[in-house]
């Protein structure tokens, strides 16, 4: 499909996390001004969020890049993870990126995958380094409440023993306190935590999967998945995507 010529996009963050409500979809742009893309980004939904979890500018930069390609301003909608899908399904937000249909299930459309990610199992120094998922069968694993781990669940079945926390930061704290010896996370998150000093040396890591994630697009919103795919293609072809990925 043809695309409008790129123009400057405004990424306008809210001053604080906002709830998904009718007010978020009722803002009418001035005549001649294209409607803002309501770009949902995750904020932690529990106490204990750290500087590391807030500092990455990847989501803001990706939203702005998509807006430039689509010739539309961008309005950031910070929401707790558990409320993001409801906002998309209700048409109160337009898009959320960095997820896959297996993790983030709902009545939405999906772009092509384009954001590399990995799922890793972290083990404390108190236990031998795991070599396969079978090594944690029946053992408690730190997980995030409401988050799906389909590969682990399918492999271990009832042997997947979860210890849920409201956020990954709280999962890390419980792991450091010795509540359990293993937790699941994304590779890029572990790299940030280690670089910041939040995750001490001495842990072992097993890469469970490597894949690419995409963007979920609201069916009742103001975007279509094919429009976003065209914008992704342009960002990738220009080399901008590689620069954006380094912000994670």
C-alpha cells in the first residue's frame, strides 16, 4: 500500500499513568490535524518499580518513529500490563508493541514480528546451572502474575510450579531473598539488570527461546495492521530500527 510522506511526530507522554477510560478515546483533534496515535506502553502495576524498568526509551522512540512514517502525532498511554489488552479491545488505545499472540492474548490484529527477544531462565548460585527445562520440573519458579509462559507450561505441565509477583522487579527481590532459586525473564531485561548492578554476578542463565515480537493493533482503533506493517518496513529499510533496538 502507499504511505503518506513522513513528517515529524509528537510523542506526548502523560504526566502520570492513566486508566483506560472513555476519556482516552474521546479527544477530538482540531480541524486539519490528524488524530494522535494512542500508543500504549507498559508501566509497573505494583510498588517496587526501579529506575532500570523506567529508563529505557525504546517504546517512546518506536512510537515516535511509527508516527513519523504514518504522518500522525503520537500520544503515549502508560498503563499497567494487566489493563493493556482491555484498552485495546475497547478501542481506547490503538497499539502496543513488543508482544506476541502467545503471551498477550485477545481480540486484536497483529503486525509482522520485528523486535528480537529471548526468554531466559535465571538460576541462583545455590543450585547447579540448568541445562534444560526438565531441571526445574516440580521446583518453584519466579513468574509475573497474569503473564503466560506457553513454552514452559507446555513442556512441564503440572511440573511448572509458579510463584507469581505483580512485577518482574518484585520477582527479582523475592529471588534475591532466597524465596526460590529460579525465575523467568526476557534476555534484554536481565542484561539491563546486570549492567545496573541490580542483578549480582554468579547467576547462571538458560536461554529457553529466541523469537521476534510485534505490535497488537486495536480492531476498534484508528490504525490498521497493514498500515503499521508498512511503517515498520520503512523504519527497518532506513536503518532506524537497528538504532532503536539499541535503546532497550
